[in-house]
């Protein structure tokens, strides 16, 4: 871990799918003084709506990062290499046309990079590519396979164990899993609130980076806006303003891992 991450926690948040409810999410982030990276497909093949160009420009003007999430929200492992490349390249190009500025970040739909996703992200010159690997309290070893800490979603403990196994296990992530995998009875939203508000302390002790992520449409569907509000309040209270970063900033010096510099 770089020395720069030891002095105070670092907070980053990222949000997938570009749903119009991201505007409500951005208002909440701004109210708490928290940065955010929004990964947006141009169209969503699942049928969910996506923000219009004017709404994306509104987010960018407010200081949020806009990253690519493929052209049609396609999962890369299901595609031939040439089509995966087209989805990544054309999705970014369309966003750049809408925004009038470079788009440097990418998020793998479903968190799955497949056989060639990371190589294509490097080939296309993305600064970082985010996964859905959770249970990490550090920046990760590779900015083109950026991990996260926790999703704003009431996961059962079994789902967290599956995430731990699918992404290679590891003792550090096991400590995080034990911190996050709260069991017992009661309202799932209340349990999730308890977990999320404890995360800044875990981040300070287990690595120094707190990376929250989720989907605004999912937060709406599960009634998790109050949970997110309390989680952001706790995270902001524990994090100096200058250490509340976008994913792009986290992937760049002085925060990037030494191997990526």
C-alpha cells in the first residue's frame, strides 16, 4: 500500500447503468460532499431507461465522472472479441460526443471481464476498468481490474462468500467478509445500515480505501435511499474532503498502485 493511503481513509463511490434516478443519487452525493463515478451505457438492452445527453452533461458539469459501460450494456464474456471491442469503443465514443470531453473510465457490465476484457481496456487506453469484486479496502493491484468494498444492496452472507470465492479469496478479503457478513434476524435494511456505517472504521484498519457502489434503480426498488444517506454521512464524516475521489483519480498517482505507474 502506498504511503499516501496510510494517513487518512480514501472514499470513492461508483454507480452503474446510467438510470435517470442517478440524478437523485448525484444530489445526495453533492449534499454530503462526496465524489462519484457514473458508468453509463448508451442504451440498455435489458429495457431500463438511460439518462439523456443533457442529463449526462449536467452530471459532468457538477464535477462527477462519467465512464463507459459499453454501448448496449452487454456482458463481455458472452461476446466475440471483435464485438466486445466494438461495444467498448463505440460506447465510449458516443459518450464523448454527448459530453464534448474525454471518457477515460470503464466498468465491466455485471463485473465480468471475460477472456479479453482487460486486454481490450488496455488497448483502448482506459485509465481504469472497474469490476464488481467486493470486500476490498485497498486500491487493488491493477487499475484495469479495480475492486470495490461494498454494494448498496442487502446481500445475504452467502452472496458475499460467493463473491469472495469467485474473485480468488484472500486473507485480507476474508477479514473484510467477516466484517461485512452480519447475520441474524431483523430488518435487512437496518442490518445493511449497521454494516455500511461501520465501514469507514474498517477501511482505516484494513487498508485505507472505502469504495461504495450500486445502482440507483435498485436502491429505489428496495427503498434504500435512507440507508445510503446514512452511509454517505458516516463515510464523509470519516474522510477529509480532499480524499473523496472519483475512480479516475483513485487510479492515478499518487493513489495508483506502484505496479501501474
